[in-house]
């Protein structure tokens, strides 16, 4: 005979009763402090995101394992065919694949924003007297930490596989810095999408249909000069290709200022346009 | 009533969602320092009204002031006076109860140590200390609701919106929420509470607005509303089925109202005419039955149900 033990959520672990006297005292002392600064409130939201990583560690796998998989797969799958050897190809591929896998993970931000809205927690945030952009900026700040971690993991894996950056430590740090600036700015597209779409599934499918062409039609895997003539100008001028040029140049120690400048202009543009749309959508929700 | 004694004054609030008029011209005057009940069935427009008044939705038409501040042009100032406990717990389920309250305390402007202190105090007052380190997704409905209310009084609001605070709770949790509401009002906060239950509005609110299909269809004190709506009911279960005919005769004579036989062969229900006190009529009826030697197993007084309120106010039965 088996004994099944059932635990119900409701009364099995019944909470202690409400202490009315204590409650009264708290109500009497609940004066409003001065509202937090924009920075403090954004930092509080960033702390919240970090706590989520602690409580839902599964999401770290996505962020850390996915990039390693991409790096290994593409190096050994295409290396021989494209560059005649995996060593040379890794040298070409690493900066690009780092951009690709990290920029791809930015779409999770849009899903998180959407989940907050559907779960009702953002109602609470929206009735608080805080800087309106704070929840989004908080998300993005915590995400920048995650991207930096993913970048470090990929770079470490690359070193083990034989990657050697000509640009030295400074070049690598500047390259990763440029990538993080771009990701932070580009993510405002996702926060906006997260606010205006109905479900996280919609966010996901729209994000995918933007990210796939944008990352594959680029100079990440192959040199655009191997592509048909009509396609080349398109591919060379997407923000992702410009970013990859900049990061690759910084890693290799032969950076062209034009690609870095173009990337920064794109970044400013993303913040200006989608930052504005995000805040407008947030206020009108 | 003068402007300054009003927590909320709303005129002609309208909100459409595509083709649906969710709120269709709602007027409200909520006196400060009281519990005001907004009573109505699902889909009546209660939540939409509350969301507009809490600055979460922009009305399509109409205007409102909260403690004299304009809802639209002075939204930031309204936000500094109100708190909202939504129908679906507005908490982060991945975080623990303690972390939720610390986060929100920080966002209200408390420094780090003060935020931790306030969070711990609130958890204790709400009987949640033991669960403070658990993720909110593991909380029961009643615990979640309490944490949600705790989050709404991190800073004591002048006006607290409670959107269906007891829907889906067991009776004990419901009573605890009622106690909390009474305590909060006792300390001077105005509460606007939406509910589907007449009993809840009756227990807590000093005035009630009945709302249906986006409009206020009746307004007044619970007493006024009930007497205008009328009929309470008295239900009797007899010991012997063969005494039912006799019992019916006695009740018809003793009470102002009609007496119907239930499907249950030992039970019958008397509906009272409007304007009669259910308790007085009930004890009178019970005395008459005893005098006639009829054995009664069970006897209960019923308030008019929300269905009856709607039937009486709108002339239709609301599902």
C-alpha cells in the first residue's frame, strides 16, 4: 500500500494571522520619503534582474552555452569549406560570431518586458512616482552584465581553440565595449515591441524574423565580396555589418574609425527613435 | 459635499477598447476617509474604471480629480497619493516576498537599510515572516493577496484601490483581508474597493455604486440600496416532510411575501417584500412555526443576492 501525501498550497502552510496593532503602527509611520533619483530607481530594477538570474538559473545556460555552441559549430562546420582551415577561419569568425550570439540574446529583453505587463507587475511599477524609463533601463543594465559574461566566455573558448587577437587586450576590451554599447541601444527596439505586442510568443516571432536576416545577411560568416553584386551594398551597410567591422577591426588591431563611428551613430539613432517610442507606448498603455 | 472632502470626483468617464465601450460615462463621488464599494458582475467596467483612476489608462472622455488633482494633466501628482492592488497580484513571482518589498521600498525612495527594515516589518505585520524567503510563485492565493496589500502600504497612501481583493480566496483568507481593509481605513486612508459580492460591499463599504455595462445604475449607502432592491429571503428546512404544507400556510400568514416549495422535499423559501427587515421577519416566522409545533432542522436568513440586485435594477438576470 502506498501512502500519498498531498500538500496543498492554501492552508497546509497557513500563514500567521495579521497583526493589527503592528499594522496600525506601520500605517502611522509610512511617511513618503523623497522619491528616488533616476539612477537609483534604474539600479533597483537592475538588481531585480540580477535576482531573477539567481532564482531562475536556467536562463544562464541560454546565455552561456548558446554562444559556445555557435562558436564550435560554425568554426568546425564551415572553417574547411570557407577558409581552407579552421585556424584561419576562427581568426576571422570569432569577433563576428560573438556579435551574432550576443545581439541575438538581446531579444529576451522584449520578452521580459512583455511578461511583466501580462503578469500585472508592471501595473505596480507604473503607479510609482519614479522615472518612467527606469524599469527598461534597469533591464538593459542587468543585460549588459550578461552580455559581458557571454563575451568573456566566448573569448575564453576562442583562446583555447587557438584564437589570437592582434589588437591586444586594449583592442579586445574596446571591441567588447563597442558591442555592449550597441546592444544596449539596439535593445530599445525590443522594449518597444515588448510593450506593443500581445504576448511573449508574438515578441519572439517578430524578433526572430528581424534577427535572422540581419545577422545572416552580414559579414559575420563570410566576406561580402563573395556575394552577388546587387546584394553587397545592402549587406555592407547594415548596422550589424558595421558593428562587426568595428569589433573585428579592434580585435585585429586594424580598425577603421568609419565603422566605429557609424556604429555609434546607429546606436544613438536606436536610442533616439525606439527609446522615444518605448516611453510613449509605456505612458499610453 | 464640498470639493475638499472628496477623495475622488469623476464625471462622465468613458473608455473604449476597439468597438467595446468598457466604461460608458461613469460619475463617482468618493468621500475621503471611507470605504467606497464599486459593485458589479464580471465585465461591468469595474477594473477599467479603477485603472483609469489609478492613472494606468487614459480616459477617452470625461474628467476626474483625486484629492483635487487632475487625473490627466497632473498624473504624477495623483500617483504620489494612490496605491493599487490589482485583480491579479502585481508582484514579481520569481522573487521572494522579502525581495519584492525591498525592491518596491527602494522605488518609493527608502535607502537600502530602511527598505530592508520596512520590508521585514510589513511581512511581520501581515503574518508572512515565515514565508519571507520563499518565491512568490509558491505563495497561496491568500498570502499573495496579503503581500500585495503590504506592497501597497509601503508608503501609507491617501487613497488605496483594491480591485476584487477577495475573489478566489477561501473564507478565512477573505476575513483576514476584510480586517486589513478595516484597519487601513481606521488609520485615515480612503479605500475604493471593487467587488462582485454584495455581502463584501455591505460588510466594508459606507457607500456603494452599482455598475453594469459601463454605467453606474444605482448609488447609495448599503441600507438604501438593499431597501430599494428589496427582498431578503428566509429558508427553512423541516424535520418532517409531511409538515411542509402546514408550514407554508403559517409562513404565508406570518410574512409579507411569497413562499415557495423547494426541490428538496423538506425545504421551503420565503421571499420578503422590499422594505422589510429580514432579521425581524425571520425571528417572527421562527416563533410562529414553533408555536404550531413544527420541527425545524435548519433556518437561514439570506441577503438579496447580487443576481437579485441586478434583476431588480436592470430588469434582467445577469449571468
